[in-house]
């Protein structure tokens, strides 16, 4: 077992799990997935903006 596996506080990248299916998603499910993706992208942008702000102050 690796050292990272032993640490309960290890930081891992966010992963979006995709389930492949031969059936298309219903319009309601498509909208739900779109909303989830928008929320993930907003959170990501928030942290990118925070990181950029911290970089500016560290120089």
C-alpha cells in the first residue's frame, strides 16, 4: 500500500464518473446533468480565481 493510500487527508482530483449506455438520456436527465456540470465548473472557476489572487499577493 502506498503512503498516499494510508493518509485519510490525501487530496485527490475530482473525477466525473460517466456511465456508458446505449439508451439516450431523457430530456429531464440531460438537464440535470447539464446543471451538475455548470455547478462543477463554477466551483472550479472560484478556486482558479482564488489561486490567481494568492499568486498576485505572493510576488
